[in-house]
């Protein structure tokens, strides 16, 4: 329309043809006559950079997608898998969360494909475009979080190495308060006092107004403190190493005994060097992550501030871009012939591409340095055991161990009448009492013969007494008998000849292998049924009282034949 009225030369457009919608301060206009302002079409990067600039931005966004996947994998591994598989720590977890937020600032524009321009000359802002507001907020919050958590990580390492302070719960709560509290304050201040809009690329960045006070200066202060603390730690490590080289003390070279105190002033140089070396061996991954992320943030801050100041200088003094504007007007909008004139006005494309790629690749660095192969094996074990959790294994009654299968006694027929006795108890008794060897001796040598007495007492009598049996009294095979089973007197049950075996009790004291004394054995009461004594009633006038029980034998003569 402007070209139709010849108000402005191509490719410029007259500002009078558009309203005040969008981010008006983002327009790049110049007054060329009385009441006539001509503006560069939106977006500005399409005229100041070659066509490959958009491709470079898409590559950075796809790299951010891969970095986001790496961050999600790390977070899920730390949350779900056991700690012995992941070695998780709150400093690593929070740093990964901050990098995830920063990557979302690149992923959201790739998924939403927002329109960068409100109209032909005006870029969109967070008030006119929702993806712009979300992506800009995630980028600023993630940048703040990344800087704060690498600062806290470097501070923790410095306290451990240089001051020998064991960081504990208090430092953890302090880290949570500062690591998330300061980024929240920072994002609120940035959105309220500056705002975000499409500056270059499809990701929204902070506007120029008040950006130094509410974002860049505080961010660079914490980044500078991180670098200072990190290099101070390195300097101390170098000092300790050089001191250890000059230390020729025999006590520190040949003795591995621990020091009697934890004070750093009493440690010899070699002891201090060994302690520092152990800490660095455990924390070198965290040190590398701190250096990488703080370098990315500082580089991005410097490049963006320089780009922002250059564009504002052109807006305030259009004469600095007069040569480039004249070239575009003379070439009828052919930007490729005027790119050399636009070079001094913007940051060169390789630098911008490098900054975008470094910001988006942080997730990959986290996976390489904080990830472990045990996470992969942990997920494999978890996924393979899930289908088997609801399966119940069926075990047959004759499923025995290999050593028991070789023993013929394991094939002994079980009695169906003795339902309370298990197969394991038939092969090897689970409970052994001091009376069990006596019981085993009677099984082995058949010193006693069970009979089916007519008295109905179901007791055992000596072999000498069995010669006086009545002709109608049947006898059973020698072997043990269950006195509690009163209905099993017909002799139809298969006797268990190998049911009970004696176990060897390891002595409490041994000269070959001394052991600490065990707890005293439980008190065992004497039961005549376990020694096959006669079961006859005790006379009331017996002088032995409660010692004899109800079996009618004298204690000193119960084993006489």
C-alpha cells in the first residue's frame, strides 16, 4: 500500500498505515520527510541476516528437544530408580530442572510456530502472543535457575575443599530457598519492568527497557561470583599440590593412619593433598558442569546485550544505518546485495548461532557428565521385573534341593494320617532339644519295642516285658510313635524309621575359632513321653511329689531294664 502511494521506497513501509498494536518500541523506523516515517518490515532478522539464519535457529531448537529428553530421562531416573543406581543429589536434580526450563524456552516456539509479527512492521510481545510470553518466561527463569544452582554447587565444593566444612541439612534448605527464590524474584522483575518480545529468532527475549537493572547485571554478578569461587578453589588445590611436593616428612609418606583431629591447621601438606584429591575425583563432573553452564550464560548475556545496544543505537541515531538503508532502497529490497552493509549493525551470524547452540546443548552435557550406565541397567531391571510381579510360582510338594534328591530318605512315603507333620520335618527336624539324641539312639538300636497294650495307655514297655504279652496282643515294628495320635494304634501306619536324626551343635567356645558367647539356651522341661517311659498313674502317697509327673516311675530308675 505504501509503495502504491509512493510514500516510502521499497521495501520500507509507512508507519501511518498501521495502528499502535503489538510491541511498538520494537519497530525500526526512520523519518525521511515532514510527517513521513518509513519502517523496515518485520522481522528485522530477515533483512539483516542471510536466509540460513532461520535454519540455524531451527537446528538450535531441535538440539534443545534432544536436551530436554536428556533432562527428563535424568529426572525420572533420579525419582524412580533406587539411589544406588543413580547416586542422586539435590544439587544435581535442581540444576537439571533449571536447564529443563531453559530448554523449554526453545522447544515451545518449535511446537507452537508462533507468528513473530503483529503486523507488517510491528513484532509481537507477551501481551499479544501467548507462546511468546511462555517461551520468554521459561528462558529467563531457566537462565536464572542455572546460574544460581551452579553458584551453589561451586560454593558447596569450595566449603568442602578449602574450609573442610561438611555441608548438611542447613545448607540444603539454604540452597532451596536461594536457588528457587531468587529466580522467582528475577522473573517477576523482568516481566513487570521490561517484558519480552520477538527480538531475533522465534524465541522471545527480554526488551531493552530496564533490562540491565532487572536481569543482566544481577545475573552477571552471580555468574562472576561463581567464577571467582571456582578459581579460588582451583588456586587452593594448586597450592596444596605444590606444598605436597615439597613435603618430605616420613610420617606422611609412609603412614596411612588417620589424623587425630579434623582441623585443617594440623594436617600435613601431603594429608591435605590426599583429601583434596579424593574430593576432586568425586566432584570433577560437577566442576565441569559449573564451568560449562556459567560460560554459556555469560557468553549469551554479553552477546545479547551487545546486540540490544546496537539496535537501540540505530533507533536513536538512524544516520548510523544510512548506508545500509540506502542500499536496500537502491536495490529495491534485495537484501543479499546489502548484507555487507548490515554487518556492523548486528552481531555476526556464527556468533549468534554458537550462543544459541550452546544454550540448547546443556541438556546433553548434563546427561554425559551426571548420567551413569547404572541408570540404563536400572531401567532394564525395572522394566523386566514389572511383568513378573503378578506371577505366582507353583512349587510341587516333591520339589527338593539337589542334595536332598540324592538321599533315598527323601522318597519315604508320608503318612496321610499325620497331617500336622511336614516333609521337611521328616527328613531333618527343625527343632532339636537336648532330649533328641536319646530319642535318636532308641530309633537306631531298637532298644525299646512299641506294643499295643491292653491297658489302653498307649505307652512303651521294655523288651523284657514284651515276652509276657497275651496271645491276642499284636506288636508293631520298632520305631518312634506319636503319643498325641491316640487313634493310630492298629499298626496300619507305615513307621518312619529315618524320621529324626541328631544334629551336631557347635560348641560355644573353641580354641581354633573363638566366638563370642551366645545367649543361654531356653529351659527344657523333662517329658516322659519323649523318653518312652511307662505311662502309669502316680500314687498319691509318692514321696517324689511333682518331680515324678504322672508316669509312676522313680527319676533315678526310669531307664532300668
